[in-house]
C-alpha cells in the first residue's frame, strides 16, 4: 500500500505546506507527481526540487478553464491522473457578524468549488482510462467540529464530507475511491498566520492561542505534523479496494474522536 510506482498524482496547493509534503511523499513512493498551485513559479520550483519527472503547473482551482486545461496538459504529458489530492485552501478569521459576503464566497469557492472542479476533471480521466483511482479531499477536524471565528471554513470543511461520500457512491463502479483527510492543527504558514489573528480577535496572547485554543483538546498538547498527514495520504492513495471509501480519517492527536 506504500508503493505508488507509475501512478500519476496531482496535488493542489502543493507549492508549500501540507500539499508540498504530500507531493514529496508520493514522489518518494514512486508516483509521477504534478505540483499544482495558484503560484505557478513556486509550483515549478517545488516540482524541480522534488523528483525527476515531476512537473509544476499553475492552477487557480476556482477557475473552471484553468482546472480543465491543467488536467488536459497532465493527460498529454504524463497520462491520465490516478490520484487527486484536493488540498488548496485559504483561511479567514472573523466573527460571523463582521464577515463580508465577499470573504464568505471566496472561502467556499476555494474549498468547495475547487474540490468539485478538480474532482470532476479527475473522475473524467479515471473513468475513461478504466483503471480506477483515488480522490482525497483535504478536510479538517473542523469537518466534524466547529470553532468561533471560522464560519465559512467550518461550513466548507463539513461540505467536503458530503462530496466525498457522493464521489464514493458514484465512483465505486469505476474503481474510484474517495476519502477525506481531517488534520488537526499543523504548523503551516496558514496556521502561523492564524495565531496573531486569533490572539487579536480573542484578546489573548499568542501563547494562549496555541495552548488554550488550538491544542487544548488534544490528548498530548502536540501539533499534528506534515509527516503525519503525508503518511496518511500515501496510505489512502495506495489502499487497494473499495473497502475504504467515503470515509473521513481524523489525524488530530485526539482533538476529535469518532
């Protein structure tokens, strides 16, 4: 289950953070990796540093034409996609009553529209190729719980559970599996940005944000690591049957248990 030799894996939001760690782990497991990111130059540089044969492409996952064109290029140059990780995401911290409609729409567009558009493109290639595939959506512990100041993020991450379950139902006949990875807090640039934002919004210091907000409900007061998430993504991508599909796997140091 840890051998992805020859598989074509496309990871969005992969020029940094969790996406980059997953793409690198896939390359180490033998996959032919596509690093997709809205920052094209960073995607190309990340791919060049990752593995021979990896490619970097620019992709705004909220743009239908960019998504479809990107997948078409991958099919031409590498063959149809076998593994999709829909990981691109953003975060906005604000009280619900102060949240702008524009920020609400942007959050849902990146997380939900992006997951839909990339999933649709991947499924079209997987069905045509007839060899199945694995679709992984990057959820969060917030796919199962709520926190203050994150209304659109929580809404979007909950929505990914429904999308994955539908993909699993529709994809089963074609050997396509879909699962959601639900990390706890991983100390990425996205999370680092949240620490001072939450401190300001809550009127507490940054150490208290980490201790009393982010890690309060974990079993050990530890951040989830990039390596934790990458290992989970390799396991799920390589799982060989529909026995594991339509599921969400929490990787959160026990922050939420189900």
